[in-house]
DNA sequence: ATAATCTCTATTAACTTAGTAGGGAAATAG
DNA sequence: CTATTTCCCTACTAAGTTAATAGAGATTAT
C-alpha cells in the first residue's frame, strides 16, 4: 500500500510537471491545491530535492520546480524515495535486498520466487512510466509536454493505445 | 510490503501443500518448523480456515490440512485474506475499491491510472499462481503434486520454463 | 476422566506513519 | 540595510497498525 506521503509526493510532482520545467510554485500553493498539510509537504519536497528531483529557490519569489524534464522522472524512483523498495519482501528486492533471517535456502524459496516476479512486474510499470507519460492522457498542456519530449528524441513509453 | 502475518500464512500453507491434501499437521509442528510464534500462528490458521482454505480437526490427533487441492489455492487469495487488497491505492482496487476523499476527477486521475496497471500486473501473477505452482520447481513431492493435478485435468499455470 | 488440540476474545507491546512545532538561513523588495 | 518571505532543518508528538501474548472454552481420542 502506498503511504499518504508518497501520494502527496506524486501529486506535487505531477502538479509541477504540468506547470512546466522552469516555473516555480510555492509549497503553500501546492499544499492548498492538494489539500496536504503544509509543514508535512515541506518535508516531502525537501526529501525529493535531496534526491535530485526538485530544484528550489528560497526567499521572496521562491518556490519549487522540477530539476529535470517530466519525461525523465520515473514513478519507480519516487516511490522508492518515499516508501522504500518495490518488492513485497526484502529478499526479492534489487534495490533494497536483505536476507530473510529465517530462510533456510533462499535459492529455492518458493515465496521469494513468486515475489520476485511480482517485483519485476511492478518495476516493469513503475520504472518505465514517467510523470509526462502519466499526464499524456488528458489536457493540451500534457500532450504538448510529451510532444516536445519526443522532439528532443526521447522515447515515450506506455503511450495510451488510442493517443 | 507483505506483512509478517502473510508470510507465516504462506509458509504454513506451502508446508501443508507439500504434506499432501489428506495429512494433518499440528500448529505446534508448523510453528516450530517455520519459527513462528505458536499462538500467533493459531490466529492465522484460524482465519485461513474461516475463509475456506483449511480444514481442521480438534482433539488429540487433531491438526490442520488443506481444504482443497494445492493447485486450487491462489497466492492472490491468501494475500488478500491477510493483508487486504493488492492495489497500491484503494481507488485502484477491484476487490476493495474505495474512493479517494480528495480526488477531484477519478476518471482522469493519473496516479490512479498508473496504480491500476500495477494492480493488474500483480493480479496477473498472484491470481494465477497456486501453491502447487510455487512448489513445482523443486523436490519430487512437489512435482508429483503438479503431475497429479494435471491428471485431474487442471491447467498448470506459470510452469517454469525449463521444467 | 484426562490430556491434547483447536477455538475464541481480549489485551498489550512494538513499530510505523502522519503530522506539529519552532526556529534558522537565504533571497528579494523596498 | 532592514524587513519580509520563503525554503531548510531538527526534534517531538499523536495516531494508527502490526505483532504478539494471555487465558479460558470446546472438542476429540484414548
């Protein structure tokens, strides 16, 4: 289950992505629009910044903006920053591997094997879907975003079948 | 993340599946072998029984056994009984749908759309993998289990590529 | 009868998540 | 240069969930 923190993070990032790469938005504005507690959101954005997803400016006309184009920010990275590894169990994780304390033989553990497949399936989606992809379904602004990404020579992944 | 409870449940069920459909095993034995707290495991097995996955017998030579063949018990059902819906967020769940309190337009919510795909991918694995499937990779007993399932005319899903 | 085993309800302990509080540091406007 | 606005940082608290424990009740085999 996604934590509320992750959901706030995704919403904020999507809002910034819609806004466009250069434009600053202030925490208060995001908090208000997303109905998130402002102080809590501050912590979240700060963390995203520390991981290189956001750029910020302090002072009077300050705020946050994406640190890179929306088609280079993947859901997988966001979720991992906020909630940790995707895998249902640590022993099936690539990014956060940890041995099970009580597992006799990891190589043949049936649970691990199944959960590894689950992890891979999740990764297949989350590590290949960007903010831009997610927005590409609706609104002119979003489609423009993706088109300009295409111009820059980036692959658009998981584009909607009918679009 | 899978709860410890679910992990205990899976281990217990797999152990019972290996044992064969008729054979009783006692809670104490499972607890000992899986290094799970006995009293805690009791609660878990009871819950699985209430959901029709286990059959039990009380009294002196009592214990637990699978209530149906190992190739009819799906990981998805087990996980849902223990941990609830598969979907990362309730609004993307089929079995446990709940509207987001703060979502303006669900139909176009980009987060929901992505998480729905994640849910589907998880379901594609967990709702198609049985205890028998999971065991089919190692050991004679396990393979025998699957073979006899095949004889009964059941599809073996997700059989290992090389087996 | 007795002992073993599952069944049930209630309670507690440990941990995680969500949120609050209160300043500190940098940028800008005037 | 000063005041104000905004992000930055650390610490704490509240609420909720998960994990486990406790103790008695019901059923069965011997």
